[in-house]
């Protein structure tokens, strides 16, 4: 009987500790919080009680999209939260009082793969995809490919510096992936 009380009290203590401390949960929402928008991203913007303004918008090559009433909005390199605040500022107080806005990324910009793969091209980004998955989507390695790493220019890197990356790392939207040729 005392042993079962011990396990019960241990369980209660565990739950109490878990409720006192917030342990981080990594999900797509965390990625969206730090994700920077760019050309080719497709957004769903919902402005509550404003059906005429709701819709799907694609960010153009210059990093802009057009919203009724407001006109052109520069969205390049903004997070979703920054874009939401920018839209609130643009709509209030001239058009709406305290607008409630929700923004979702429907389609992320594509990634690009070139070098020693069978079908170098741009491909739609899929959340959670690794560089090895990207190579598989591109038809696999050619017989001349280095298969243990790739070179990547991240789409959100302002320096556009190419970095050597392991195959099990995750692809980000807009990445330019290069599979190098082996010497022998």
C-alpha cells in the first residue's frame, strides 16, 4: 500500500513541476514565428468581419503584394507577426478601427537544386524535408555525385554565402542546394 502511495505522490509531484515550468514545444508555429517571407510565398490573409479584404495573396518578385484599400505592401524579409502589425497600421484608423488580422503561409517559396542530381530544377517546399529527401525528389544522385554532404545558400541569408551542410539537415524555403562532383 505504501509503495502505491509513493508512485502516486511522485506522479503528482511530476505534474506539479511540469505545470510550473513551461517546456518548449517545437512545432510549425515556432518555425512560422521566425520565418522570413520572400518572393513566391503564398499567404492567406483573414481580416475578421471584412470579407472584401480576405483572400490569398502571392508575394511577387520584388517582395510585395497588393491589398485592397491599402495598395502595395512590402512583405519581403518580414515575419508573419511583423506583417500583421504592418497591415494593422495601414488599415487603422483610416479604414478600420482595431482590425483583427490572421495570416497563414499556404505555400512556401520553392527550393532549388542543381549540380550532380538527375533532374536539377526548382521544387515545391515541403515542411520537414531533409537535403537527402530533396535529392530524391530531384531524381537521385548522378554517378559522379558526392553523396555525404551538399552546399547550400539559404534563401533567408542576406549574405548569400554557400555553406557545407549534412544530408540529414532540414531544407528551408528558398534554399539553393548544390550537389558537388566527386573527383574519383
